[in-house]
């Protein structure tokens, strides 16, 4: 009886520790790591390296923030933001200077209930069929940006945007992105660490639940 309880308590305590650790077992920025994996895959095929463009990364994050909550049971992002959202919502939110808004040559989105580390996100979520592989290898691209976001219990969303602009002249962020208030998730090329948005609330909520749990137990 008491052993069972201790086990349960241990399990419970341990599970409290898990959610805040979701992104933290990747040392750097997982979105930038995915850009590196994309470039490794391309250069291994003798295709040119893509410029890591923070403006595209920030818009990729905006795109999936909008689609959060639209992941089907088959891990398909069931979400079609209007084309105009890029110039009317995502770019202004990021502070992309509109005259530098270039051509988006492709996008890939994916979602899954659990967080996957960058190499698995690349092979299982983003580049998992012939269509996405041919998109990855399209010769029109010259730049790329990746965004990812997830609620602490999932699902998680990934988005890759490709563009064909010249380095540093398209999708330029005002003030080099210094003014972006990144509430959740992360994007490639950003110096801001990933954020889960509710990170600061979680420990307090957990403590509260723990307290309720102890009270309930005393009543029994
Ligand atoms: C997300 O799914 C809901 C319900 O199917 C739909 O009404 C909504 O338009 C979707 N969101 C986007 C941005 O497509
Ligand atoms: C590559 O992307 C461009 C721009 O989106 C598109 O027009 C073209 O058809 C693509 N090429 C291939 C081989 O898929
Ligand atoms: C590139 O990625 C695809 C999809 O994961 C994989 O099938 C292929 O082997 C990779 N190519 C190289 C050269 O790593
Ligand atoms: C783009 O800007 C970065 C940082 O300012 C710089 O290191 C890089 O050399 C530039 N690239 C090109 C092609 O101008």
C-alpha cells in the first residue's frame, strides 16, 4: 500500500518536472539546427547552401502560431491562412520591411503530438515524402527560415519557408529584429532562446496541484 503510494508520488513528482524541459534538451536553437540539417542535405546533393534569413524564420513562426490547434490525428496541419496574411499580418508582426518583401518559393508545415529533436523533425515531420523532398531540392530557393512552436503538452508545429532573394536584401527585419516580442516558440536566425510562452506559470501551477494532491490525500 505505502510502496504503491511512494511510487505514485515519485511518478507524479517526476511528471511535474517534464513539461518545462521540453525544449531545453536542445542546447541551441532547434529551428536554426533544422536550417543546418536542410543545408547539409542540400549540399550533400551538390545543391547550393541556403542563406539563413531571420525574416523568413519569424514569418514561419507566425504562420504556425496561427495554425496552432489545427493538427489532425494523422499529423497533418489542416490550416490554410490566406495568401495575403504574409504581407498583411506576418510581415508587420515581425517588422519585416515591406519594400524588402521577396518571393516565397515554397513552404512546408508539419505537426505532431510530441516534440521531436531537429534531425527527427526533419526526416519524420518535414521531409517525409517525395513531394517535400523535391520541394527541398528545388533550384529556385536561395534562402530559408524555420519556425517551431508547441504547447507544453503538445501538439508541436514546424514550418519551413523558402525564398529566392539575395542574402541580406530580402525580408530584412527592422532594427535587425531587436523589437520582436517573441512570446512563444522559436525561429531560425534569432538570438532569442526558445520560449514556451507559459514557462513561468508552469512551476506555480504544478506546486498548486501538488498542494491540492497532498490535501486530498490527508482527507482520505
Ligand atoms: C483551423 O481549423 C478550424 C476548424 O476546422 C477552421 O475553422 C479554421 O479556419 C482553421 N484555421 C485556419 C487558419 O485555417
Ligand atoms: C521550384 O519552385 C518554383 C517556385 O515555387 C516553381 O515554380 C517550380 O515549378 C519548382 N520546380 C520544381 C522542379 O518543382
Ligand atoms: C536528405 O533527406 C531525405 C529525407 O529525410 C533522406 O531520404 C536523404 O537520404 C537525405 N539525403 C542526404 C544526402 O542526406
Ligand atoms: C549578411 O549579413 C551578415 C551579418 O550582418 C554578414 O555576416 C554577411 O556577410 C552578409 N552576407 C552577405 C552575402 O552580404
